[in-house]
């Protein structure tokens, strides 16, 4: 069974930091682009960050540029999202996703075929 399992969410004060992780099991995504998306209550799921299969190319949504960093450990088949300077508007469920047929860092949600269960991030003011 193919799974993406996120961890690291929680409650943090505005200005704080969190580090999310996403571990793959059941198959390797080391040759796939990986991404992070988020969904706040009453809103559509939106792109946050993506990383290429090699880890050398990244792509960020404008609202997280300079605050969030995506990275990957190919040996562990794990992707990370380092989130700094968190704001209350960053509150959402964060999802990890894999795009098995894409090698570059893509923001297109339709290209992601595998999804994790999500981890809640809550930023208090």
C-alpha cells in the first residue's frame, strides 16, 4: 500500500516555527516531484511549495516565499517543509503530495496523484 505520512503539525504562536515531514512508504518517490499544499476551513486546497526530483529546484507560492523552505532527503524518501515567521493566516491542514510522472517542481495540483492524510497547523495571534 502506497502511503505518504505527514508529521510535525501543531499549535504555535505567531512568529514561531514548525517543521513538517512527509515520509513515503510502499513505493519510492525519489524520481518524482513532491509538493506541499494546504487547506483552510471553507477554502479550496492551495499550493504552498514544490521540489524537483533531484532536490535542486524549488517553487514557492508568493505568500510563503522567504518564510518557508522545502527540502528532501532522497535516501530516506522524505520531504520536509520548514516554516518560519508563521502568521495566523497560515492556519490550515497541510498535505504532502507526490507527482509520480513529473520531475520538475510543479505547482499544478492536477499533477499530484498521491496524497497524505494531512497535518493540522494552527497559528495563534
